C-alpha cells in the first residue's frame, strides 16, 4: 500500500490531543496539504480532496472528516464544508507519514499479553516506534509487521489497527497494540478520556521538595529550540499538562521517582521534571547528561560518567499500564520490571551514597 496517495486515518483520532509522552513523533502530523487557488468555486471538501488524491474514494474521505483528520485553515471540518479561494486543506494523523513500504523484520518482541483483540509489549530502550525521521527500518512497526505476517486480518498499513499510544525511542516499557478496529477505537477513547492507568519510574537529579506533588503547566514547542518542548506556566502557549510524582528513594545527589500521567504530552515527564529543577539522568535533550548535583572532584565525575555508560539514555521506564478490555470489559493491569541498565545505575548510586555518608 502506497501511503503517498492513499488517505489513511484513525477513527479515534482527535487532532486537539496528543496521546503519549513521545520522542519519535507524537501529536498531529500533516500528511497532505492543498491550497485552493483564487478562482476556486465553492465546493464540498470531500469532492475537493477526491479530485486531488489518487486511490481515495469519497466515502473514505468522508470517514476521515468524521474522524477529525481533515483540517481547513487549521480547524477540523466535516465533509460538507465548502472550500473557498485560498483555503488551506490538510489531512492529518497521529503518526508520521510512512514514506516507504513497511518491511516485515524479525525483531524480537517482549510480549506481555496477547489475545484476538490486542497485544501488550514491553519495548526495550533504543527501539523507535514508528518509521520516519531517518528511521525507516528496525522499528517496532517493522517488528509488528513480522509478528503478524501470517495474520490475514492485520495490515500494518491500516490506520484502524496498531499502536494506540507511543513512548520515546529511549524510554522503555509497556505499549498496547490494537488488532481490530473496534479495539483501536475503544482503547483510543480511554487514552483520550484519561481513564487509563500509567505509571513511570525515573531517576532524576536531586531530591524533589516536597517529596511528592503535582506538576501542572502547559507544554508546547520551545520558542528557543524547536527540538525541545517547554513549560508555559502562564498558559500562553502549549497544552494543559499534569504529572503526579512521588519520591521512591533518596540517594543523595539523585532520586528514584515514580510519575503518574494525568495527561499525555510530548516529553511530558522529561519536561515537567526539568521544570521543577530535577531533570532525568542522562537526558541529553534536557540537560540531564551534565553533572547537576554533587562534588567537583575528578573521582565523582568519573563515577557519574561510568553511570552514564551503564545507562546511555534518559532514565525513564513505563512500568505499569491499565485499561478496560475493549471487548470483554475486564479491568486489565500490566506491570514490567525496571530494566537492568536503570537498576544497575540505581545500585551504584546506593553504594555511592552509603560510602559518602
């Protein structure tokens, strides 16, 4: 299936909401854009798009409009909207556009649970979720294509199936994949309604004061660095975001905290923890790869560098995931242990803090 010409969309997609703390995309992606010329007569947007998109039926365009995936001048419209001169018509989705065909690749999956409707996996750090941004192979989507290669009902290119949410490339932990359109819609609604249960474990610089609390502040693209997100406490930019944190272990110069997401914005935990002065350890994008607490001795610097070598990524793990099964209505709850790179670093800091006392 060539996505350069086929219109794809998620039925549960809402362009006003980003569903997960995510590095490899997250939020709204523009797949197509058309600008009506100055001589454009009033024309329904579904007819306007069918004339410009190969292999796309009017019915499919109408479904995309119902899903909130068709924007005119940045606002979602229904299929009966009439395009006028100079209107900017966009088709958006909640994942990057696949520029190349998805190739099935035999990449091991740590499957936590699977039935006829959904799949829960424990993603290792370093695995990109979606192809794109220079990562066209070796992604979780490529692994899913291989896992489902003998399943005629699962098309990796079908936007009504697949990943319901995402996490950063260098964040480890739990993800749920929908195997049916009904499951995708039902699970997506739970994420949108904030009824899922998600808890992360992070290692941060310093000891938060108070030891537990609520961080609230809009998150949006940084005005200084487009590769970073930033907090806008006055609400002048970005989208509403809330993170609840609790300190699990005080290790002197660093702490182990658990974070519960009330909302899901791009880089939410990483940005919120930096905002209160406690960036994640070895988070290069947000300054956590610098020594932010401790002494100036060469021995200490070497100790920290050794820790960074053990855990060469931001120290963040999606430990628990809970939701209601889309078919049975059963409460599902999954947990996966903190991976070895983070536990090894925690043990080193424990030993260091004990010696330092």
